[in-house]
């Protein structure tokens, strides 16, 4: 976990600094990873071919926006029964370094409500919305993360939220080959 200090909280370049006990993996508290995600997002096209799943590129971007809204506490889904039973066991595997999210991983219904077949979203508008949320999440740093438990994994530290958000965005960008 990042050491609580005003220097870290006020200096975005320092959020990705690895301290003893930190999660040694990609995180949305690392400036380079944020820029990488935004560059990949810019390469996404309405006709980008999906490698798995059923969402269009614009729907996947809208879904990713909802994920960040959950990480900052705007969407507060209840704990899922499966998460209460096995979430603590799965969490270390899901957050493991070098392990991308698996194809067709389950998701919280709150992250897909209003996103589905026949939902004709504008990719450019959804991309700009997500870019703003990425900047908001990264800019707020650890203090911007919710203390509300994740619906499956339960309580997450800010570092765990930052890793999970990176992995989630990476997962959907890989879904469309970017």
C-alpha cells in the first residue's frame, strides 16, 4: 500500500512509486499506464472487430466508464452472494501481476444496465466521457477511491482499485485488439 503522505497525495508522478509492500503491477495511479490506456483508447474505432463477447466498441467503453464510476463511489452495487462466498479467494488471483482478466469474465449487473443489443451509442462521445473519468480517477489518487466494497471482491484498498481499473480497461481494449 502506498504510504499516506501529503507528498504522494499531491504528486501524481509519485503514486506509481513502488514502496515496500506495494502491489508490483500496472495501476491507474501510474502516469505512464494512464497515458498508455488513453493512447489505446484513441485507436479504438467503431468498426474495431471484437475478439470475444457481445458488446460493440462504444458499449464496452460505456461499460468501462461505469466501472470507474463504481471505483469512485458513484455506483454502489450490493455485494453478490457468490462474492461473499468466494470473492476473497478469487481476489488475489484476479489482481495477480501479469495476469490479464479472462475473456467473458462475469460482471456486476450495474455495469451493464442500459448497455445492450440495440443500444446505439456514439463511440466518440463515450470515449471522451471515459477519458474524463480516467483523468478524474488518476488525478484524485488514492483519496478518490470509494470505501464501498466491490460487489464480488469485497473491500479493496485504493491500490487494489487502481490495479483493478487498469486491468478492466486493458481487458476491454484487448477485446477490440487495441
